[in-house]
């Protein structure tokens, strides 16, 4: 899916959209989020990252706006604080429908409270339950989450200890990841857009290649604030 040939002046976020993003970040319960995101030092973590998360998120949202069509449909897997600017952009700025999922119930409660009144809500359930097709799939820093996939995460970030690496656990994680991709990527229409982290690109391109779906990976990378994994866009070619 090539960038939309719209007026370049229309690619920036509207003033009301940026203000809505700022309002959401001002309403977040960072004390509660600190316990979810960090084993310790959560208050200091969010003091250092909340502004960065907001400003970098707006930049990514502006990049995403160049790639999406009005009134489309997006699926977000593992939607957390970092995804809030994109969710606000799609629903307020582009009149799109979003379905966002996150398995951490406490975090979902905090996010939905801050987003009260906006035209979306995050669901505390599995993204595999989403129905229908989508022209955009967001799955960033999910497949290398150290809590869900510790062995896969260690491999992704080059932290594998050859004396402690457990191939049996890794095989279970890989089976789980491949099942997640089978369920979610199969919902992506063609042409379509896939937003993911650079560390997860090998998983995505392997699935697309095995399923004989032509694609190209954009070279442009976008820094993120929380995990630090650069984001990139993968375009699925028309059927």
C-alpha cells in the first residue's frame, strides 16, 4: 500500500487531535502504570519517558497518516501507552475504526479511563478473537516481550546465554508466536499495511513468504520511546 497521494499539508495531525493526545497523557495514572511496566522504579521510569512517549508517538502517528486511507479498519495487538497517539489519530483524524487488544487487564482499565469519551476502547482479550478483515495491522514489540516470550526475547536482543538457553521452551514460544501470526496476519487485506518493530520483521517476512504474499519493507525507521525498538512499515501488495 503506497503512501496516500493526499495534499502534503493534510499529513500533519489536526490541532484537536494533538490536543486530545495531550489530554490522554495528562489523565494517565502513571503510578498504576509504573507497577505494570516496571518491577521497581516505575515512578522514575514514567517521569523520564511520558513526555518522550507522547512526542515520539505523535511523530509516528503523522507517518502512519501518510499510509492509511480514510474510513478503514485497523487491528492493534498488544495496545498499550505507546499506541495511544495512533488510536487517537485513526479515530479522530481519519474516521477509521480500530479494534485494540491488550491482555493486561489492569493496564486496559487505566488506558480506557484516560481515553473516556474518545471513540474507541481497548479490550482485555486476545486479538485472535477479532472478526473480519483489516487494512492495517499493528503488532509492535509483542513477539519479543520478555514476560511472554523470554527465550525468544533473549535471541532477538542478542542476550542469549548458551549455557542457560532452553530450546524446548523456545520451541513452545515459537509455536505460540506462529499461531498468533497465523490468526492475525490472515485478517490483513491486500493491499494492506503492517506496522511492526524492526526486531519482529523476520517473523513477519517469514510468514508472508511462506504464504506467498508479495510485500516490501520500508527502509525508513521511526524511533519509539518505551521499549526502544525502531518501528517500520511493511506493505502487502495487491492480490
